[in-house]
C-alpha cells in the first residue's frame, strides 16, 4: 500500500467537496455543538460561516484532506471513518480513526494496521462500543494511561 505515508508530496491538499463529516463527528465548544450532532451551519456548499468559523474548526486537520493519508475513496463521508492527529509532549504523534458509520472501520483496517506499525493509533468505534489502542507496545501502554486519565474506555492491541 503506497498511500500509507503520513507526509504528502502533493503540493495542494484535497478539497472537502461534499464531505462535512468533521462538522458532525466532533464537538465545537464555541458553538455549543456536541459530538455526533450535525452543526447548525452545515449547508449545501459546506459551512455557511466558513469565513468566520471558530478557531477549533480552523485548526482541525483532516488527514485525508491534507493528502497525508488514504485514497480518494477514503474520503470520510465515503468511508465512514475520519482520521486526525494530536501531538502530546510525552507521547509524540497520536493518530486517531473515528468511525461514525458503524462497521466502516473494518474496511480500513489494513491501512490502520500499516500505520500502527510505526505510530500510535487510537481507534474510536461507533457508540463507543470498542475503543482500541494500536501501535508499538511501549508507547501503547503510555497512551492507554493517558486515555485512562481522560476517562476514555479502551483496550490495547
């Protein structure tokens, strides 16, 4: 799979097109929007307040959109899974895959497992049925402790 790399050699990121997955999956405190609820500002062309949308929205980096991960078919609204990342001082780069259409993550498991060989990956499944930490075991233990501190239920793999 040559599309597993996490750095992009493509000069321009992809465009969201009709995808508004991040506008539903993630909470936005500035808008009092809860996770799993479609933002009131989603419109036919994307975001009705795009020019003035909150900082939380501006700083979110969809790994698919930035050409860091996946193929065109892996666009979140098509795949049912959205990929993002966080950086922690102690843990380093943490990638996460958030399933928002139940059962969708199974199709992307080969991609996720390829990434997990080198990086920590936190998988969040629909309705929090299963949350899984994958990656190098020494770092997976650290991430598990980090998630426990945030009261996130998970299992290591």
